[in-house]
C-alpha cells in the first residue's frame, strides 16, 4: 500500500465502522424528537453541532420567519453584553443613572441593570403578551420589594428605554433595532424576518420573527462565546443563576433545580429536571413552546418552533415537556415516558392567561 500509513488507514476503517452506527443512532434520536415536536404543533426543528447543521425537519411548511414570542427576551442579555463591550454600560450600574426620574423612588433608585434583567428589581411585570411602550414602562409603579422574581414584559421595555437614551447620548440616532442589527445581527449573517414596534421602537419582550436558521445562527454565536462581538464576562453572566431564581440568569432560562417557571403550563417543570442528569441546558423560550436550546457539553444548538402562540397565551394548546423533548433528542433515560398532545390536559383548567413565557 504505497504512500499510505497502514496504521492510520486501519484506524480510519475502525473509526468509520464505529462512527456510521453512531451517526445512525443520533439521526434516530433526532427523528424521535421531531415526531414529538410535530405532535405538539411543531413547524420546524433544527440541530447544529459545533456550528454544523446535522438535522433539519419542517413537518408543516418550508422554513419561513416565525414568531418567537418571549424567545425574543434573550436578545436583551446579549445586547447588554455588547453595550458593556462598547463601554456604554456596566451590569451593576444603577438604572437611575440613566432614568433620572427614578432617583426619587427608593426601590427604583436601587435597581441595577443586572437586577432589572434578572427580573428581580421590583419593577412590575406587566401583562403577558401586552408589553407597554418604553415610556409607559418607565413610568409604571413598582410592584413591591426588590429581590423577588417577577416574570413579565415590562422590565425588558424599561431596558429598551435605557438603551435608547444611552445610544442617543453617544451620538447614535437611538433606534434600538437598527443598533442591534448593525452591532450583532449583520456581523453573523442573521436576517430578521420582522420585528414588531411600539412608538417607533422594537418590542423587546416578544416582537421578533425569525427563521429557524436565523435563530440558530444567533444561538451559535452565543454558544461560541460571542465571537468577539460582546464582552465575554458579561455574556457569561447570562448563564449564572440569579439569587431570586436559580433557574434564570440574565434573560436566559437555566434548566436546573430550583427554577421558578413563568407559569403553570409552560412545559418547564423543575420536578422533572433530575432526568437531565445534571446536564447544563440554557434556553430562550416563548409561548407556544418556541425554543432555542444551548447545550454546551454536547456542543449543540437546537431550535424548535411551533404554531399556537395565541392559543398558548390563552392557556390552551398541546401538552409540552422540555425534558421529554430533550430526552428524545439526546437519548436520555426515560424518553417516551409521556407524549405531547391534548390527552394529558383533561384534568387541567381550561384557561391560564399566564401559562407560557
């Protein structure tokens, strides 16, 4: 066998022999996860491993921009890290340094960017699915003492107004979406399908519509540590448990014990997390079970999108379990313990307006 290292050749044959069944098994797992997703209204499932697409499924229609609902919220944590890198804010500065009208109110005057984005600053949560404008968010009264996790859209709109004012002060026109596009999205080749606005500014809690590919591209940038676009230490704070909620960082959900979920029917059940075996799973989540999962130990980025945002906000829609889905996807013990759909909902109340993130 001229010009060939026989040992390397033999090793290559052995590796191929073992890798082909491994690939087949992983595709079987992904297909099982795709079936689970489709039965619960899924319209797309995309899996990246180390940035390379290894599975894609669009059971209902070709890929097109889809509403992320509250999956939009996690852009705020990355935007904050970009502004830290640009020297425009620090996570522990007081919100009142920018929102001067907050200085006279004790709870508001103590709020920081960090506690605001951890949803523990004492700011009122607001009505799920009905975010106020930036101006209205800033003027809303406090909900109570700081240090309590209050899930809702208002803190993200307050953050939007802080960002707008900081941009204007730096000489930027102050359009928050235009800034995010220039600063974060365009450099990674991510296209925004659409983004709802209020009073000229992007709705930061729930306004984005992206294709699965675009959302996965954003997730991969985050999984890669920001690729020099954001301050890495600030980005890492997004995945550090907050004192008010061990399962929430800076705008990202962390599937770990102690998580306080956004509502009783969100598919995020801390009692099931032991089935994940301690796996580090980071998640952006929206109504209708829109999901972006980052799984560092497996080097995976997973996007799952589904119909039914409106129904979910009304407390209706198919049953969903993140743990069941991930068990199928990753081949964890207990995959197939429960199935999605409406059968398991017979004994549940019909209406839950705070059901989903």
